[in-house]
C-alpha cells in the first residue's frame, strides 16, 4: 500500500512539474491580453506586451515610428534636421499628391533635399531650382527623388560634391552645366537617361561613372569637359549622340560597347589627345564631324557594317596614317578626310561609288582602289 501511495505521489509531482515547464517541452504559447507599453514616436517604435497562461511574456511592435513633425526643416519632437531651411516646395500640378523642389532662398552652402514634405512625397527637383547659386558647395539628394530638372544646378560654379540616390531616373537638360568645381560624380544604378548638355562645360570633371541602366546619353552631355581623360560607355547604350564628347581636349581613351550602332555628328570632335578608338562591329553610321580635329589619332578601323561616313567625319585628323574603307560604305560626305595630310586611303570598292560625294577626298589623299586586306 505504501508503494502504491508513493507511486501516486510521484506521478502527481511529475504532472505538476510538466504543467509548470510545459511551455519548454513543446507547449504552444498563446499570448493574449496585450497591453501597450509606449506610443510610437518619430524615433521609437510603439510596443505592447502579451502574456501566456504559462507565465511567459512576449513584446511586439504595436506601431512603427511615425513621421517627423516638420517645423522649418527641423522635427519639433526629436530635433532631427529634415532638410535645409530655405528650400521652397511647390505642389506638382501634374501629380497634386506630391511636391517638387522649386527653389532655394537659404544661406547654407551644404543643402539636404528631403524625400517628403508635409506628409507628401517629394519626387523631383524643378527646373532652375538652384541655378546660378555660386555659393553652394554640397548637395545631398534624398532617396525617393526621381528627377533632376533642366538647369537645376546650372552655373553653380562652387559646387564640389553631389550625392545622387538610387531612386533617380533622369538627369535633364543642362542640370549641372557650367559646374566648374565638380571633380568627380557617380551616377547610381537606376538612372536611365542623361539628357542634353547635362554636364557640359564641367571643366574640372576628371572622373564620372555611368551605370549599365543608362540607355541614353543625350546630345552634348559631356561636351567641353576638358579634364575628362577616360570614359566607359555602358552596354545599355545603343547610340553615341551628337557632340556628346565634343571639345574634351584631354580625353585619351573611350570604351565603346558592342551595343553601339551609330556615332553621331561631332561626337568626338576636337578630342585632340584621342590617339586610337575601336569602333564595334555593329556600327553602321559615322556622323558628320564625328572625329573632326582628333589631331593625335593615328589609327581607326571602319567596321564592315558601316554604310555612311558623314561630312568632315575625319577632317583635320592630321596624324591619321591609314584607313580602310569597307565595300559596303555607300555614302561618304564632302571633306570627309580634309586636312589629313599623312593619310593613305585603301578602298575595297573597285571605283568610286555613286553615293560618295565628289569632294569626299578634297585633300587629294593617296587612294588605292580594289583593296583586299
């Protein structure tokens, strides 16, 4: 009898112990009666705590941090600087649920542009918003802004540093033109277009990174960037537009991808230090003045797909010694090789095709017909 009582007592003790530690032995918690601990602020998440029947507690986020309370660019709750005082915002008439940056009347030389204002998104920097502000030194563009408008930072001659977010999609006409003090700029992945004269006459720009997301580099985008030495054009670009690198007098090397099918008018004109360039096999058109004034160029290979060589395309390439013109070239413009005093031309055609203008060889360079390499 004593053994039976002892066994019953032992079983009871074990049962109680299992109840006490059951949650650690596979019991599924059931947290109920959550009680708020603190409200969400602009810096801290709101939390609440629930309790299981076993005594265990669980604290979870009740509400995520709320938006800052803007008062002239500073949060009145936590004191965080939201944006630089003096920035002007305007409702976007094309999308009234968003704002755009329309101007700047502040005095600070380092400017932070926000992605929200009065609880609404800021999606773009408007045209000429900061133009002619010679005092500006640094611009920080917050993630969420997708467009830098035309002439946005035009002639900001003291601007040395620009931080561009991954949300950006387009840099519009003359956005940074005449920003003489810009030495380097990184265009992030996500940007699709660099528009007309976007960085024209940034004369101290020595390094620029263009991502593979860019599909269009507009006319004169980097013209007269006289300190630029090397450029790599991404595979996403299919056409080198007109006068893109015109006047880049220190440009020494250009990496052109196989995706490119045309070289526009004046694309590399007056690139006086460019001594060799490799055109990919898919190029079909070499525009007017494309390489005019490339005085140090000694060698260039015309791809077999080329059908047109434009007016003055290689004029004043005074160091060019040899060029082979493939048989499929149906059109060559007037003065194509004007001023090429050292040039010998080798034509695969048996005689001058009817599509070649009479003045194509106006400098009377040596020509050999029916050439076979």
